[in-house]
C-alpha cells in the first residue's frame, strides 16, 4: 500500500476489514495490543482473546482534538460514523480486556459498556542509565499532532522566557515552527532511543501539555531521574506523584503553564526518588500479570 507509513490515516476505512481477515485457526489464545483496530480481530470458537487496551479510539470519539485540521482526506466526517459503529461492535469481541490506565477504563465503560481492570504499562529501566545532568532547557518528546498540545508548550516557553527543546516530528511541525519564531525553542526532529535518553537526562523537566490516556513519558523521565510538568488530567495523574516526581498546571492555558515553568526548581526533586517510582512499573510485573490473566482465561474455557 503506497505511503502506508506516512499517510496511514488515509487507509482508516480499510483497516477493519484487514484486521478481520487475519486467520487464527489452530490458536488457543490471542493477545492483542490495541489503540484502535486490533481489538476487532475475529478468533475461532474455543480461542480466548485478551486485549490490552491503550485507548478508546480517540480519532473517532475525540475527532476534532485528535485529527481536526490535519487534512486527513478519506477520514472525513461522513466516514467516521461508520467507523464508530464498527468500533463499538469490535470492542465486544475480546474475551477480556485490560486498560492501560484508569482514564482508559473510564472511557471504555462510557463508550463500550465494559468494566476493565487496570494494568499500567511497563517502563524499560535499562534504557535510562545516563547520569542526571540537568541543564536550563525544558523538553517535549512527542508526535507533533494537535492533541499533544505542543503549541501550549511553545507559547508558555515564550511567555516565561525559558528554553524549550522539542523531540519528535509530525504533520504539525511546519505550523509549530512558524508559531515558535522568535521564541527560545529548538526543534530536534526524530531521535533514536539513545539520543532521547540523553535529552531526558539533561532536561530541566519534561513537559506533557496534552491529555494522555496514560503516556509513558513521565515514567521514562522519572527513570532518567528527571521530573515532569503535566496538565492535571488523564493518565498523567496516574504516573506523576505531585511534589515527588513532578508538578501540574491546572488549566490548558499558556499563562498557567508559564507560571509553573517560571517557578520550577529541579533541585527540589531527588533522582533516586524518581527512579524508584519508575521502577514500580516493571516489565516483570507487567508480564506476570498478562500471563496470569491468559492462564485464567484458558482454564475457564
């Protein structure tokens, strides 16, 4: 399929059929990891399906915030209603679903009518071994999409007069670069895991200005010994301990965030405390829980 990586939104109307065509004949159990389509796979009789749900399909239920203004072509409003109907049906197919956060669990109950237990995703502590060496710049690591609210971080950095480094790329980059003209903002584009770990270790703090379903960035920052500053909503309220691993701003407003940036002192946060917090979200705990849930489903067949 041409441009599937760079223009994947164009193909949204075709994904349901593509996922439903997977053949799982001969399988006893299926584990899916889904933010949109994978929960809708069809499995044969007697096969159990455990779905780890990262998000209720935000591009369908939060259309304006998620993809509004991106020029998504085929994913236009008349087609969204049909995809919503498919999504609601598909969410009833898994034998069991686990949510990555209480935020996702609440949304799954609201839209899908399903009660989900919460299993927070793991953070790979081994990726973040660089010594903590905080500089003056704040850091954003994100896809440059509307719902990430990188625009808010840029405006706040301008108001507070503090340097901001932005790692990531996406369809909003050109517009955000225009917005940042004259501000102390540096766009770094895409970076590899090692470079991101270096940036995290050197950041004054990591900014999470949008509403995330969970969002691993505050935990990856904590694994680096670096605090986070986030909008007080969504998954950030589950991954950040106020005063110990980060701080919050209360309104989605650049002035509100700028006030926090202006007063922020990274010396108030202890790297050991931050790393100990991140270590609670271990890969071992995550894998053990998934295995136990799959085993219980197989035993109950």
